[in-house]
C-alpha cells in the first residue's frame, strides 16, 4: 500500500461542526423496512434490521463488511433503489452485531451470518425468494464486501441454485500470513477499537480502508436532491437543508463514521469483536470454492481487489481468484478496500452490468 506521510485526516471536532455534518447520512425512503426474525433453531430468533428500496424485477442484495451499517451502502442504495427503482429491488441490512439488528452474545461465523441472509430473503417481509426450496430459482444478485464477501462466499456455497450473479469485493477465502501473521492481522483490527482519541481512531481506520490519494481529493459524492429524486427525503435533523458537500473525501468518511460511533446503541465493542471473530475464523478451501464456482457457474462470478487495500491485502484476493477462476477477476491499480465509495460511478456501472449478465443467462433479458 502506498502511504502518504503528509496526509491529514480532518479532526472529529471540525467535522461534526461542519455545516454538512447533519446531512452526511442520506434520508432515503425505503419501500419496505423493519425487523425480520432470523436464526430460529440456530441460537435465535434474533432480529435483522432491513430495508428494501425500489420495486423492480432485478433483486440485488448488498452484504456489508466488518462493523458497517446498511447506511454504508447509501451510494448504491440511491443509485439502484432510487434513481433506477423501476429496474431494481435493493435489499440492504445490518448484519447481526451492529446497527438496529440483534446483538446476541454468542460465537458468530460467516456461515451462520449467511444463513441469516437466507432467512431474510425467504421471509414474507422481504419476499425475494419463496420459502420452499423446490420453488426457488436463480434470481438473486449478491454483492459482498470484505466480511460481507466472506458471508457471500458462504451463501453461494450453501444456496448456489439461488444465485444469478455473485460479486466478491475486497475479500478472502481466509486471512493468512502473506505479510502479517494471523495474530498480527487480528491485533491490527482490534487496534481499531483499542482506546485512542477519536481523532486517532477514525484516522487510522480511514488510512487502512481507503487509497490515500483518494482521501485527499475534494468530496466527490453525487448528492441526492430531496423533491427531485424519487423517494429522497430532506436530511433528518438538518432543518430542511439540502445535502451538502464536505471539504474532502476523508472528511465525508469521518462524518459518516462519527454518525455511526455517536449512536452507542448501533455500534459497540461487543458486536464489533463478535464480527471480527467471524472474519478471523472464515475458512473456505480450494475444493469448497471450486464446488461453489461449479454450482453457481463461474461465468456468473465477479471478483475484484485493489492494490491499495490496507485492510485485506492483495494476495488474499489473488488466491481467491486463483481458486474460484471467476468469469471476471479484476486487480485494480490504486484502489483501496471500499470501491463502493472510492469509485462509486465505476462500481455501480460494473455491478449493473454484472446483474444484466445474470439476467441474460437466466433468460430474463
């Protein structure tokens, strides 16, 4: 990863006092939302907080990574579920352990979290798939990032017949000692919540997740406009103001991160560590991934990884591509761990193309 020793991350104080801070989280009105019970007979039930945006026929499921909330997908939710709402139905949700979802004290695993996703998509509330397996068909477009990509791997291993397309972003078949030992890797993630000042903590996370060159650039978010864009409401708690820009991409990230961290009911050490265990113990062998790829269809699988990923290093993605042999494998020069934010336009267009490919293979286009 190319480090910029002169990169300055805006402080928490200057960010929360910025006029745009109240508008950092977009008030995107879902078509359906609620708490869905999952994990009956698997240590549950527990509730998963979900939203469905859009009413189109293409069913798109976004699975978030370690410690992330459903709002982390807001750029994709806006693009697919609002600007293109007649084409897509978009499911976003808080994984167990974070947000408004249940946070049971038990061992979390990527496979159990994948079963949570299956319970969610087959629920009458979400209704993306029939509950009866014999009535199910390939119709889900699964996008997972980081830990979400591990969950997506498990989902595709368990339920390959439901997957129309699969995008695995900045993830790994397992965390290995390519440049760090497993213990050092885990320590680096725990270090994200070791007592530090808020400025030190948020800056450290930003430097790990994003390409430093992108952080320094002016805020490049394409903002929604309430009253113009479908089902976009004015910013919550902002006295009807428009959505505003920040001074840099780094400051927008700090703002979103502080909205999350300031709500202790949605983000805390317990849930973060339980998700961290799931990521640390995720293991898919070459044989398991080969079987998954054959079950889903390699031509339906997209894998991407950035050369500037400071969270899950590039060799992890290269091994995943070597084992899966996806229809399309991308090593993207200069990209960090979050292409959904860093390269929003490119990422959204690529996911849209990949969904269309799956729809064509299934005879729906």
